[in-house]
């Protein structure tokens, strides 16, 4: 394996690859150094989430180190889609008024507002999904799997896999970023924390869509918003 393909570690007689892409993702999500990220992946058998926890425990994750700091400054950003058919208001917090006034922070807040307009999340983070909502979704997914003729013994695993997809679709932080689908909003957020040097938090949002809940022609607002982004 070449250096560009990744790193290699021998564990219990087996060769395990620590891919360069995994190291890159871990660096983006935590702000930790390359060697620290490689070591964290080595120690956790390439499990990204466990590697993040490992870095936090060692005090090496830049974004994690700032996560507990109070962020009460920031902006309330708005985005109105062309023609006034979708409106978004989002509160994004930081630690100081100085950072809140910077172009970098305001551009981030606007990107978040556009993300909400295009991707229509229901929650900021998965912890906001109620147990009742999750149970309802599990029942629906279980019925779908059984109707597909899947063996009952593997249905539960399928349901949990589809719940992960549910989080990706409806939780803002887990959605692919509309301008760069290779990274999530959580990754983008941690990048900004590392670059700006302050804790940043997406606190809450509201999204209005013209005629929502009424019978109307179906439009592809995602494509329209993305078209506007590109111009």
C-alpha cells in the first residue's frame, strides 16, 4: 500500500489499513493534528466516532475543547428563496461580538440558512428527536421491511440502519452540505470552530414554505435553491 492509499498497522497478526480519507475526515471534524488522528484511528480500529471520543479524552480535539464554552453572541440570519416561497430564520451562536461581526462567521450562518431552505431538516441534532417520534418511525420502518418480505430475524438490524438514514435526512448536523456533499454540516461546523477559534453552535431555526400543508403543485425547491447558489 502506498502512502497516499493510507496507513497500515499490524494488529493480532492482521494488517489493518488506516485510510488517508479517514484521517482527513477526523481532522476536519476535530481539528486535531494528522499524527494524533492516525493514532486515534489505530487505537479504535478505524471507528471514527470512537476516535473522536479518544481525542476528546486526550484533550487533542480542538473543536471538542471549545464545545463546553458558553456561546451567547452570534447572529439571527435569514434567507428568503427567490420569489418569496421559502423563508428561513436561524440562530447561530459564538462566544464574542467580535467574531459575530466577521464575514467568515456570517457567511457560515448564511450557508446554514440556505441548507435549511434546501434540505428541509426537522431538527438541529439527533438528540432533539423525541422517543415518541423515533418509536413511530421504527414501527413504520419495521412494517415496510416485513412487507418487503424480509426475514423477521434481520428486520431489527434493517430498521436500525434505516433509522440512521432518518437522522441523515432530518437532522441538520447530519445532512450532507448542499455546497459540498462530501462533508456534513457537523463537519463544516467543526471546521469553522477550528479556524475561528471559538465555540460555535447552531441553536434553533424556523422554516416557512408558501402554502405548506395545502394541496398544491409539487416543486423541486432543492434544485431551485442550488441553482441560485451557483449563480
